[in-house]
């Protein structure tokens, strides 16, 4: 059976890219002055690579904090209660142009502070994550991020985030391997 939510994972001409929309939760995991990031790629562009915070789309009926906890468990093996996060500390609408699709998602960012770094467990990866995030995880200082492609580009500001009375609104942004403007319908 064909799953309509499954990505083709191969490049298609930009005008033929499917547009997906969803809501998502992302987690800035901090420990020992570092932040946990996952390596990500676009399978339709060999050699592409960037670093992302853990997180993903909301399931039906989930709150953003519940999705953040579930995604963190699935992607890194770390089990936390949604109440362990602070935030959301930031929000944005991001347009990701990939070689096979355009993903438009409204994201809420949460922060989780841990006393020590841990080794992520990828046993909960989806089939797609096993392909796109196969290069693993790393713990980075802000200085380590210089010269690396990191999504969200606002990450240094989020690493410094503390419990605030006002949510940071990053607005409408684009982070793409194949820009949305290139032939998208």
C-alpha cells in the first residue's frame, strides 16, 4: 500500500515537489555548556548535510509539549515528561525546500536543561530518519557551530534562551537545500 505521507526521497523537478504542511515541536537540549544536534540530509542531493535540533510533527490530539517529549524519545531515546521543558521559548513558520518536497511547518521551540550529556539511542528512528539522519548526533558549543549549516539559523539565540515572559517570534523563514522559489508552483 502507498503511504501518501511518505516522501519520495529522490529528486524531482522543482515544479513537481509536493507541498506538505504541519505543526511541529523542536527541542533545544542543553548540557555542560553544549547543545545536542542531529546530522540531517536531503537524500536527493548527495553530500548534503546540516545540523538540527531534535523534534518533529505533532500527532493528532497532541500538544506541542507532548510532541516535543515524544519526538525526543523517538529520536534520541531520552524519556522526559512534557512538564520538564520550559517554553515554548520561540515560534516560527519555516519553509523547507528539499529536492523531493516543500515542507511548511509552524514550529514551537522548547528548552530542556540536563545535568550531563548522554549518548543518543536511535532505536526509535522512523524509516525516513534512518536515511536522513544516519550520520548521527553531536554535542556542540556555540563556537563549534561557526562554519556549520545549522537549522534553525536562530539556534545561538535559542541556546542562550532562559524562561522569558515573552515568546520570541522568528516570523516566516526559509531553510532549504532547493529553494522554494526555484520552480515551485
